[in-house]
């Protein structure tokens, strides 16, 4: 029967950790991701459990049947869980819509949010805290002679269930049924357990008598046990916080990595409880034994300092043998769990012994079954204190190494006290020997083991290298409350600021050096929206990074205030240290105001309206960041935009997948009526959105402001034509395309991005395909009336790190060459294509080669030059290429490209249909792709659904089946547009 109860308590532990996981997701939507919010959530949860355990300990002796009481508690927990989602939605709406607007920002708003969070989870937390004393007390009443072993085994069962709950919740449950479904599942488990326990309790013929405390043992003599429980709880949570922060630089900062680390810690607790279960009843002096355990735990914890540096080499070596595939991601997850176990297991194994030992000491002291709840309550309260002190004092003051050493001092001092007081009257060695050994280990690690910033800043989980390149100089490393921030400089003068080893922004510090790769994204995120909305006066930016975006916005004279919302103070300090000399406006301009807060909490607390909000947070695969890309966040933030205000969303295209971009874009669709999409470089997008009405056009007047021109020229933007090259379409184009990808929109309650982005990062996927809209040879955006033909302009230096700008520059070189200028920059491939097209002999035999060369040449110029420039090129080419006059087939191809160049899309579509009818069954690759794009585009513009369907069926589907067709964003867009009209294709 006892095994049945152990299984029941394992399931209860699993449900409890599912709640903790789910509640943390829910409550961060109210409290945000700032350090104070994270600790408050944990404090509410664990504080409630502590109080619940204390109340239960006071009542157990008065309850005749503890198993009945346990069943009732499980049932009530389950009922709370079944309705939690609906209650949360109502409460959060009440808080955001009525309470926060009615109170002053600051402490009043913080108190309101904390009150709501407390009311949401405190009742269930109280009940969860009561389960351990009630079930344990109910069982040991029937087997008091095995009380120690029973407590240890139940502790093991509850902990091993918690491990399962963590993994089940993060890797299976939430991805499939979302937060509401996970809460519902755990609630059903609790109700089912209540029914089972009620049935088992009814079978008992008579309730066993309670174990009451002995009257002579109520003196304060046993109070040290409760103090010990609190101290070891505080130390354990110092370790947990330090290890999770340290390992995030080895395993990554994703939600999956956090769950694997948490599971490793709890597994150590469970195994320690299991081991002590077999020994506890035979331990002659549990006090002295506990002292040795505390010293061992402290020693194992401090030894993780030298071990930690070695884990970077281990991860680097292992990643070298793991493929960047879906299967490889599974192995990476197992490897991550193994590394976490290697670091956490020894000390957490010892921690798992402490609660059973302390409980056993009180039971042997004849304190009665209330001892179970008292120890559990004291341990939990100590854990709360450990979290608060660790995050808000020790970490910012002493850093990660200092936090770990602080925890070991607590354990070492407790162990020394227990041993010295337990062996009074024995030899000096027995009283101080083990403590002396611990002290020597502690001092050796203090002096000899250093956390190496070159390793922690290297991003081994991402790049596979155990340390930074020797040529890279570490300028600064600071452990903040929520993350460790690094600043490094490479030999070329580029300075990079990073979070937990992941680069967040970079700036080239040398005045004559090219801009850093991501400077264009930082600059354009600030400049582009103000050029679209010249009235912009009040701006909010989410995420400081280097500060370049804030600096860029402040280049405009009309901007009166910029509120920059940053979650980590260490990021502000490090960015100021590294970049203030080159981007002073972000840090010293009186219009710039930096706030340490979570974005959602900041807007709710202030309630102010902004002309522009720029969201440029960290990468979506970082734990917690994906909620800044959710439908609920967009619907929330739009309330703080002025009536004609703009919202800017940065989206990475590197280390991600099109499904991630689609999920984010679908979420954006729910809050904004229109948006424009711009590429900043080869791997980043900016979506500029408006809540009501149509997007405005770019304003050229503000482009002439000196500070604006200067900062844009640095990233290769010299005029509005450069913005036109970066324009990728609007909502009418992107929304049908993204909705056609079978993924759910990213939601706070169904966090598709948070759960899937780490996998796309690992397999090195990318969504660069989304930048190829202009590379299919057909100016599709012009066909839809979204973009004017490229302006005729002089050649300028190509845009920084942007392929379309490079291609446009090459097209202008071709134009100049046809105008009689010497252009040695022309690629050898262009000269080869022109030589083939200018050949005047064997025209019939050369037909296929000339058609291929003509198509390649056309794709180089049609999208990037003005129609008048194209007309000149085609005229010159027709005069120079004799086969155009003698070969009718080649002449038809020339006419097709001339029609495209003139933006006569109807004629081009007619010619494309004729060419497809003639040779569509044999064409392949880019030649077929260009014809199909033109044909389908023409039918779409003519609203000819039948013609579109026929061309799609006859030529597209057959070529796709036969592998003759290359991937094409333009074709994807056209098909999505047809489906949005309800055409059958």
C-alpha cells in the first residue's frame, strides 16, 4: 500500500511543478521579466507553500484522518486549476484596464500588480504546501517505527515526480495544449488523485492515532533544527541560482535549457532522498551526520568553480560530433542535461538528504507529526530568503563566484556548528578536522578557481568554441541581476556587447572603419519610422543594446523625449562604458531617459501615449523574450500609441525558420491594420506598423537634417532610393503569405516561438529566403502598385552588408557600361553573358545558350534599373546581337523582357503564356521561374482566376513534381494571393 501512496505523491509532485511552470508564464505577463518580478513570483509560490505547511503542522494532531484531509486538499487544488485560465484573463483585464490607470505609476502600480499576482496563486500555494505534511503524517501514523524511511521515500517520490513535471510541462504538454491545457491537465491529475486517496482512506478500518509531541520535549532545545532547515534552504537556492546563471553560458539561455537545468537540480534532491531513506533509521546520531552532509554539500558546491571552466571544453568537444539536425538537437538536449547533472548532482544529492534528516531529528526528539510541516515550512522560508538575498544583493555585489561562495559559507558554517556541538567531549580532530578540510578546499577555490570571462563570453553552445579567439580583448564583464553582460573588442576595432555570451549589438569604434554588421539594423530601426512620421516627438524603445537605436532617433531635432526600457542595469552600465564616446546622445542627451523595467509593466504603469514605439529586444529563442513577439503583447502595446503612432518590430532572419517569422507576423496581424516590411541587411527585417489606416510614405525633408544624413551615410544609406531597395512589401503581401504557413500565431498562452525558436537556432536554419522578393527577374512590388520603379541615379558605394544594394550597384555598372563608360567592376559572368548574346553565327545552335544567358542578364537588371535605362540597354543589345534579328524564338524572349522592363505586365504575361505553351514542359530553373512569375502575376492583376489556375496546374505543379522548379518567394506570394481570393488552385 505504501508504494501506492508513493506513486500518488510522485504524481502530485509532477502536477505541482507543472503549476509552477505554468504560473511563471502567466504571472510574468502581469509582473514582467525584471528581476524583482521573478523573485516575487518565486516568493509568492514558496511563501505560500511555507505558510501552508506551517498551518498543516499546527492542525495535524487535531485531524482524525489525515488522508481524508489530503484528498480534500488535492481536490480543491484541482478545482482551482480547472478555472485558473478564465480567472487570470478576467483579473489581468481588470488590472490593466481599470486598476493601473487609476493609480500612480511607481510603488502604487507595483503594489497593485503584486496584490493581483498574490491573489491569483497564493490560495493554491497554501494548499500545495499542506500536501506534504498531511500525506506524510497520515502514512507514518500507521508505521511510526519506520518514520524516517517513510519521510525520505515520500520526499524522493515527490521530487522525482517534480522532475517529470518539469520535463513533461516544457517539452510535451505546453507545446501541445498551451498554458491553459497544461493547467487543466494538472488539475485533472489532482482531482483524480483526490478520488483515489479518498477511496483508499475509506478502506482503513480505523484511523491510526496521531503522533503527538512529548510534553517534556517542547522546550526550545530543538529550535536549532528549524534554523538549520532555513539556512540549508537558503544555501541550496543560492547554488541553484548561481548554477543556472553559470550554465546558461554553456547550454544557452533558452526555456528548454532552463528546464533541463531545473530538472537536474531536482533529480539530485530526489536521489539524495532515496539514498538517505535506506540509511536514515540506522544512523546513530543524525545531528553529526547532518553536519557532515552540510560540509560535503558545501565542498561539492565550491568545487563546481574549477569544474565549470572545464564544461566549456566538454561542450565544445561534444558539439563537434553532433550534427546540426533535428536528431542532433535531441542529442544536444541530452548533452545539456548531462552537463547540468555533472555540475549540480553532487551538491544537490546532499541537499536531498537534509530535509529527511532534519525531520527525523525532530521525530526522534518526540516532537510529533507536526515536525514534518515545521521543517518543511522553515526550509521553504529559508529558500525564499536565499532567493531574495542572492538576486538583489549578493549577485550585483559579489558576482556569480561570490554568490556560490556565499552559499558554501552558509553550509560550511552550519556543518561546522553541528559537528562541533555534536562531538563535545571527543577528540579535537573529530570536532574540527572535517571543517578544516572544508576550509582548505574553500580557500583553494577562492584563490585558484576563477570564472573565465573569455570562456563565458564565447557562446560555446552557439559557436562550438570553448573560448573567445586570442585576438579578442575582454574590456568588461559584469554579473547583473538577470544576466551577465560582457564587452569585447576585436582586432578591427569592433566592440561587441553580449548577454550571457550571446552578442546583442556591435559598433565599429574606429572613425574610418566600415560599420559593424548590425549597425544598419540599429540605425534604421530608429531613423526609418521617423522618416515615415515626421511629427514624431515622443518615442519609446524596448531594449537598449548598444544604445545606437536611441542615439539614432535623437538625431531628429523634432524628437522631444525617448524612453528606453531595459531590463538589466548591468547592460546600461556596460553600454555606457563601451559606447558613450561614439553614441553620446543615448546616454548624455537630456531628451534620453533610461528605465530599468519590463516593457509590459512599464507601459501599464505609466499609461502614456507615444508617437513611436520601437521593439528591439534580444533574440526570440532567449527565455522570456518571445512574449515580446506575442499577439497579446501587440494588442497591449497598441493601446499606448498615439492615434497616428507607429510601432517598429525587429525580426531576425538568421538562426531561425520561416515558421517562426510566420508565427510572429500572424500575431502582429491581430493588432495592426497595416504595416510595411523593410530589410536592413542580409539577415534582419523591420516591420513598421500602424494600428489604424494606411502606412504613410517616406518623407525626404527630414532626410536632410545633418545629424540624420551623417548617421545614415555610415551604414550605406544615401537617399530615399536606398530605402526603396530595402522595401519588401506591405500587409497585403505579407499577411496572406504568412497565414499560408501552417503554424499557430505566437501567443502568451500558446508560446510557439519560445518553444520552437531554440531548435531552429541549433539546426542553423534561416529565413533569408524572405528577402528574395526582388530576385526573380519580375518587379512584383511594382506590379502590385506598392513601389515606384527605381530612380535613375549616379553610382554610389553599395549598402553595408545588403545583397540587394550590391545587386543594384552591379546593375548600374551594367547601365554605365552600355552608356560608354569604362566599368572594370563588372563581373566576368556578365561579360560572358554579353559575349554569348552578341554572337552572330550559328544562331539556331546557340538558341538555348542565348535564352539562358538572356534570362540571367535580364534578372541582373530588370528589377534594379529605371524603365528608360532598360530601354536603352535592350535597344543597344538588339543592335549588337545579330541573332535577335534572325531567330524569331530569341526575338520573342527579347520582347518578353522588354515588356517587363517597360512595366507592361499585361503584355509580359501574354508573352510568358505563349513561351510556356511552346516550351514550358522542357524548361527548368530560373528560366521557367521567371516565366511562371510573370504569367501568374498577369492573371492575378487581371483578376483572371481561371487563367491563373490553368497556368498553375499545367506548368507550376508539373514542374514542381518533376523537380524542375527552384524555390521562389515571388511564386509563394502569388499563390498566397490567389488563395486569399478563394481561387481553387
